[in-house]
C-alpha cells in the first residue's frame, strides 16, 4: 500500500511538472522593440554626392525657388545646387578675413552674416558690392559684433521678421527696408529658431525651449529670461531637433518625440512616439509635406520613416537605405548608413541629408528634380 502511494505521488508530480511547463509556454511574449523589428530594405531612389575633402557642409542650408545654398566651412564660400538640374557651383567665393557664417533666403534674396561686415543681402553679382544692412563695425552692437556667433538665418512666414541665430538670436524688423534690430537674446548653442508673423520667437537649446513673445524686452540675458518677459521650459534630456507644423511644436529627445500646441504660454507635451528599448535614441528628425524621417541610434545607426506628416501611421524601420546605385567594388547596391548633421525637406518633398563631405538627396517616391544627380554617385570638384 505504501509503495502504491509513493508511485501515485511520483505520477502526480510528473503531471504537475508537465502542466507547469505547458503554462509557461503559453505565457504571452513581450513585443519586440522597434529596433528588432526592422523591415526588409527596398531599393530607394537617391542622389549621392561626395563633396570631397575640400568641402565641409555642417551649418543649416538656405532654400530659394531655384537652388539650395550651403556654406562650405573649409572654403568660407557658398555653394549652390540647382534644384532642376542638380548642377553644383561655387555661388559666392570665400575670403580669409570675411567669413560667411550664416545664410538664409526669403524667397527673393539670399542673406548672409559675414565676419567684419555684418548682415548682408547678396545682390546676385558680387559679395563686395552687396549692401550691408546692419554692420558689425560700430561699437555697442552687442551679439552681432561677435564675429562667429551665428549658425543660420530664418524668416517669418510673412517675410517681415528676420532672425540670425547661433550663440543667441537677433530679431530684425525688415519693414520698409530698414532692418532694424528689435530684440537680442544671448544663449549658448541655439539648435533651432522659429519666428512668427507678429515677431514672437521660439528657440531651442540642448535642454531648454525658450518662448519670447512680441512684447519681450529688447535685451534678454541668460538666467534672467523671466525679467525680460521670456519663458523657459526645461526638458530632462538633450533636445536633438525641433520642428513646427500645423500649429504644433515637435521635439525629440532621448527616445521620445512629443508635441505641444501653439501658442506656447502653457507647454503641454503630448507623447506621440517612443522607442521601446531604453538603449535607443533619436538623433535627428525632419517633417516634410507628406512624410517624416528620423535618424536613430542603438549601437549603430538606423532610420524610422513615416508615410504621413503627423506620425499617425506605424513607421517603417530600416538599418540602412539600399539605393538603386550599383557598387561594382562590393558587387551589390550602394547602401546609406550614417547620421547626418542636418536634415531638410525641400519644397519638392525631397529629403536633403548632409554631413561634412556627404550630400544625399532621398525620396522614396523618386527624387523630384536634380536630374543630373538622380540615381548616381557623383563627386563634386571644388572650384
């Protein structure tokens, strides 16, 4: 009888073990992170330009109706890329004592910040004959007197307001062609700047968003923003990029992309996308007319691409962009896998990706314009 009981207990233990194993197998598995769910790459239409060792493209570009303009930091000049043909030329020659530090375009003219000169509107002929709208030579000019303080130039939608930004920001009122400096804000490392039709501004630094209303003081100093009428909103991690679309301010930091409605008096972040794995990071993003593109990192670069312009769909995630350009050395299609210094959607919906000597023009639907560069890998020969 005792032996039967022992055998019965042994059998029951085996049955319980089997049932436990079966239950363990049916336990739901956590969904994989976005980085482990990379989809198969498809051939993409792209233009790849190797700008060469004599060129370094790092600062924000300027877009006009017919061309893209880039600052060549090594040559201290401005390069132009024809949006129709793709032809690249040295648009404005450089100079040792008069470096072009920032550019912007209002749809009619190209504007520049030039060391030892000031704010200049290019006349289309020669840098020396182009009118200086606000000089650096006079004493007491504040931020503009700091020769290399600027990174980019932007305009309000109505083109009345011009902002030069970098290690701070200066707001100019262009009404009547006077280019009068209205407001100056000093800060270290402004990443993005936006100006609106009433002259109000938003700037982003590594960990802050600074809202400067049209009623703010003429001079706003660091750590005294509230006294000047500005507001600061701190983010827990470094902001990598920001964009404005349809009345919303978008920003990415760490593994998050969030948005807040404008006006900005009360920032209320709404999380719209999160990379699941804590080791993932957003490095950059841009919002185009019909799509969104983001560069990410997790022990290497990868990309997220939304086919909508409001993050409403699930992104396509790929570790590289496989092009239609065949690499005869590697005997396979050319692949793009790198983080860019700048991302910009042009007016045709092409994504402009550039960093140092690399310039890529990408469009999943086919590159529009730039006909001499499409589906080719070319090399620019510096003039």
